[in-house]
C-alpha cells in the first residue's frame, strides 16, 4: 500500500535537499538555505529530520508484512549495511584526487602538504540514515507498541543526561564541550571526521544517533496511527493537536536545551517532529481527502517514489565532475562551477539570486530522471 501524501512529503524533502546541497556558489546563499551556525533552526535544518521522519513513516507500512521476525531482522541488517556502505562509497568517490596537476588514487588516509592528517570521512547523511533505521527498526520489533511513545521520550531524556553529565561542565552543549566528539575521535580517528566547523567535529557522529533515531520512531508511530484510523477529519484533528503539542514542547525545551541540529538535541528532535507531523497532516487533508491532484503534486511525488536513488545520484554526479578541470580566467573550475560563473552569476547583481537559480536548474535536471523512472514504474530500493 502506497501513501500518496507520504510520497509527496518525501519528494518535498528531497527537492529541498537538492536546492540546499547544490547552490551555484557556497559563498552566495540566501540565509534560509543555509544551516544554523550552532543553535537554532533554519528551513535547511529541517531537511534531514524530515527525511528520517519519512523513513519511520514508511516503516509503519512495511513492518506488518513480515510474520517471521528472523527474515525481517536479516532484511533490516542487510539494508543497514547497503545504505551505510553507499554512504561510505560517496565519501570516498570518485576514488581519485588531484595532487598538483596529476590525478592520483585517493587513499583512505594521507598527510596533506601542511602535515595535517586527512582521510575519507566515515560518517555522513546516509550512514546516519542506516544507523537510525537499524536502531529504530529493532526497537519497533522488540518493544510493545503501546510503550513505544514512552520509550521514545525516555531515550531523549537519556541522551540529554549523557550530554550534561559527560560534556564540559561549563558548557556541555557547545561545539567544544559536546561529549560525543571525544568518542568519535577514539573510534574512527581525527583524520576521518568532518572538519567544516573549524575543529574536528562530526555532525553525524556516533552519539547523536541516539536522539536522531527517535525521529524515525516518531515517524513510525504517526504512520501507525494513520494506518489504524480512517483518513477523516477526526484523524486530522488528532495529528494537528499532536504536531502543535510537539512544536510547543520543543519551543519550551529550547530555553533549557537549545534546538541544535549539529548535536541533534532532544529539543531539536521534538520540534522538527512537530513540524513534520503538521506538514503531513496538511498533505493528508489536501491530497488524500480533498484529492487535489495538481502538477506540483505529481512533481514532488516523482521524487518521493525514488528518494534514496535521487539523493545518491545528486551526490555522485558533482563528485565525479570534480575530476574535470576547465580553465576559467586565472582559475581552474569543474563544469558545474563554470556553468554558474559564466551564465548564472551574470543574471543579477545579487549573486545569491543566480546561485539560487542554479540550484533550481539542478532540481529540474534530477526531476527529469525521477519523472522518467516513475513513468516506467522503475522504483529502485535497497
């Protein structure tokens, strides 16, 4: 059984992800299309939690198909391994890099010209999806469904306690004070961590999966509610009330535990889940109850039927194109950078506008692929 509103929800999330990850220039981005520096939540910060929520929602439609828990567990671990390895593949891809003017194989670990350890990043978006999918699925199987709400909130409380008790005493929820970084360093090593924050710190590190995994559980619980109840105004009222309650609770917790994506604070999980529930309730009303079938509906649904494949493709193509160097003035750029600099950058004095138009072109490009796959009923799953 497919849920059209869920396909739309997934598709909307994938489109926003493509826009966010494919600007013409990272130097020229409208503020809503950039991540929060630390605390706070921009529209961009909603992409990943919405994706996890959608995964949980999807689980509610497939979990009951299996009578044999052993077969289900084998499938879960197999899917976990495939998604995790695809994420690692993307981080290593295209397996070559420039060393001066020469292209050489990209090693797992190396020392750069400044004597700093570098390496292939172990964690990432797909790796987090895999881990959260695995943990949430096992909890769903081995936990009585009537206790799953309580278990979810207990996990969030446990994660908050870990942050406070094991983090720096003066500021445990800061970039330097977060306890999970030391664990990541000891397990995978500094060379294999993300360094975009100025210091080795991975926003998809090991310990923050504890809170991120609950996003999947909330998605499952809401999906289960939609399946068990008839899609009517009573269901929508219930969803709206739950979403509003989550939103209010997230705001209240923000005073004590700041909403923060990079450590995936418990308030961030609750706040973003509330927004996801509200959005899904509106989509259920307009798409499932009112039967609104507009072009924009089909546009997002095309993405939503092959979300993982489109996500991987949108990460793979730019990485491969990075190996192609084109001389541009006194610089060397890849084909996508050349396209932006010679066409889109000149469309407006505000370079952010051209950068945004470039990202929309990328959306259109991947939509053509998603549309063709949907028309041919090709749905790529793992």
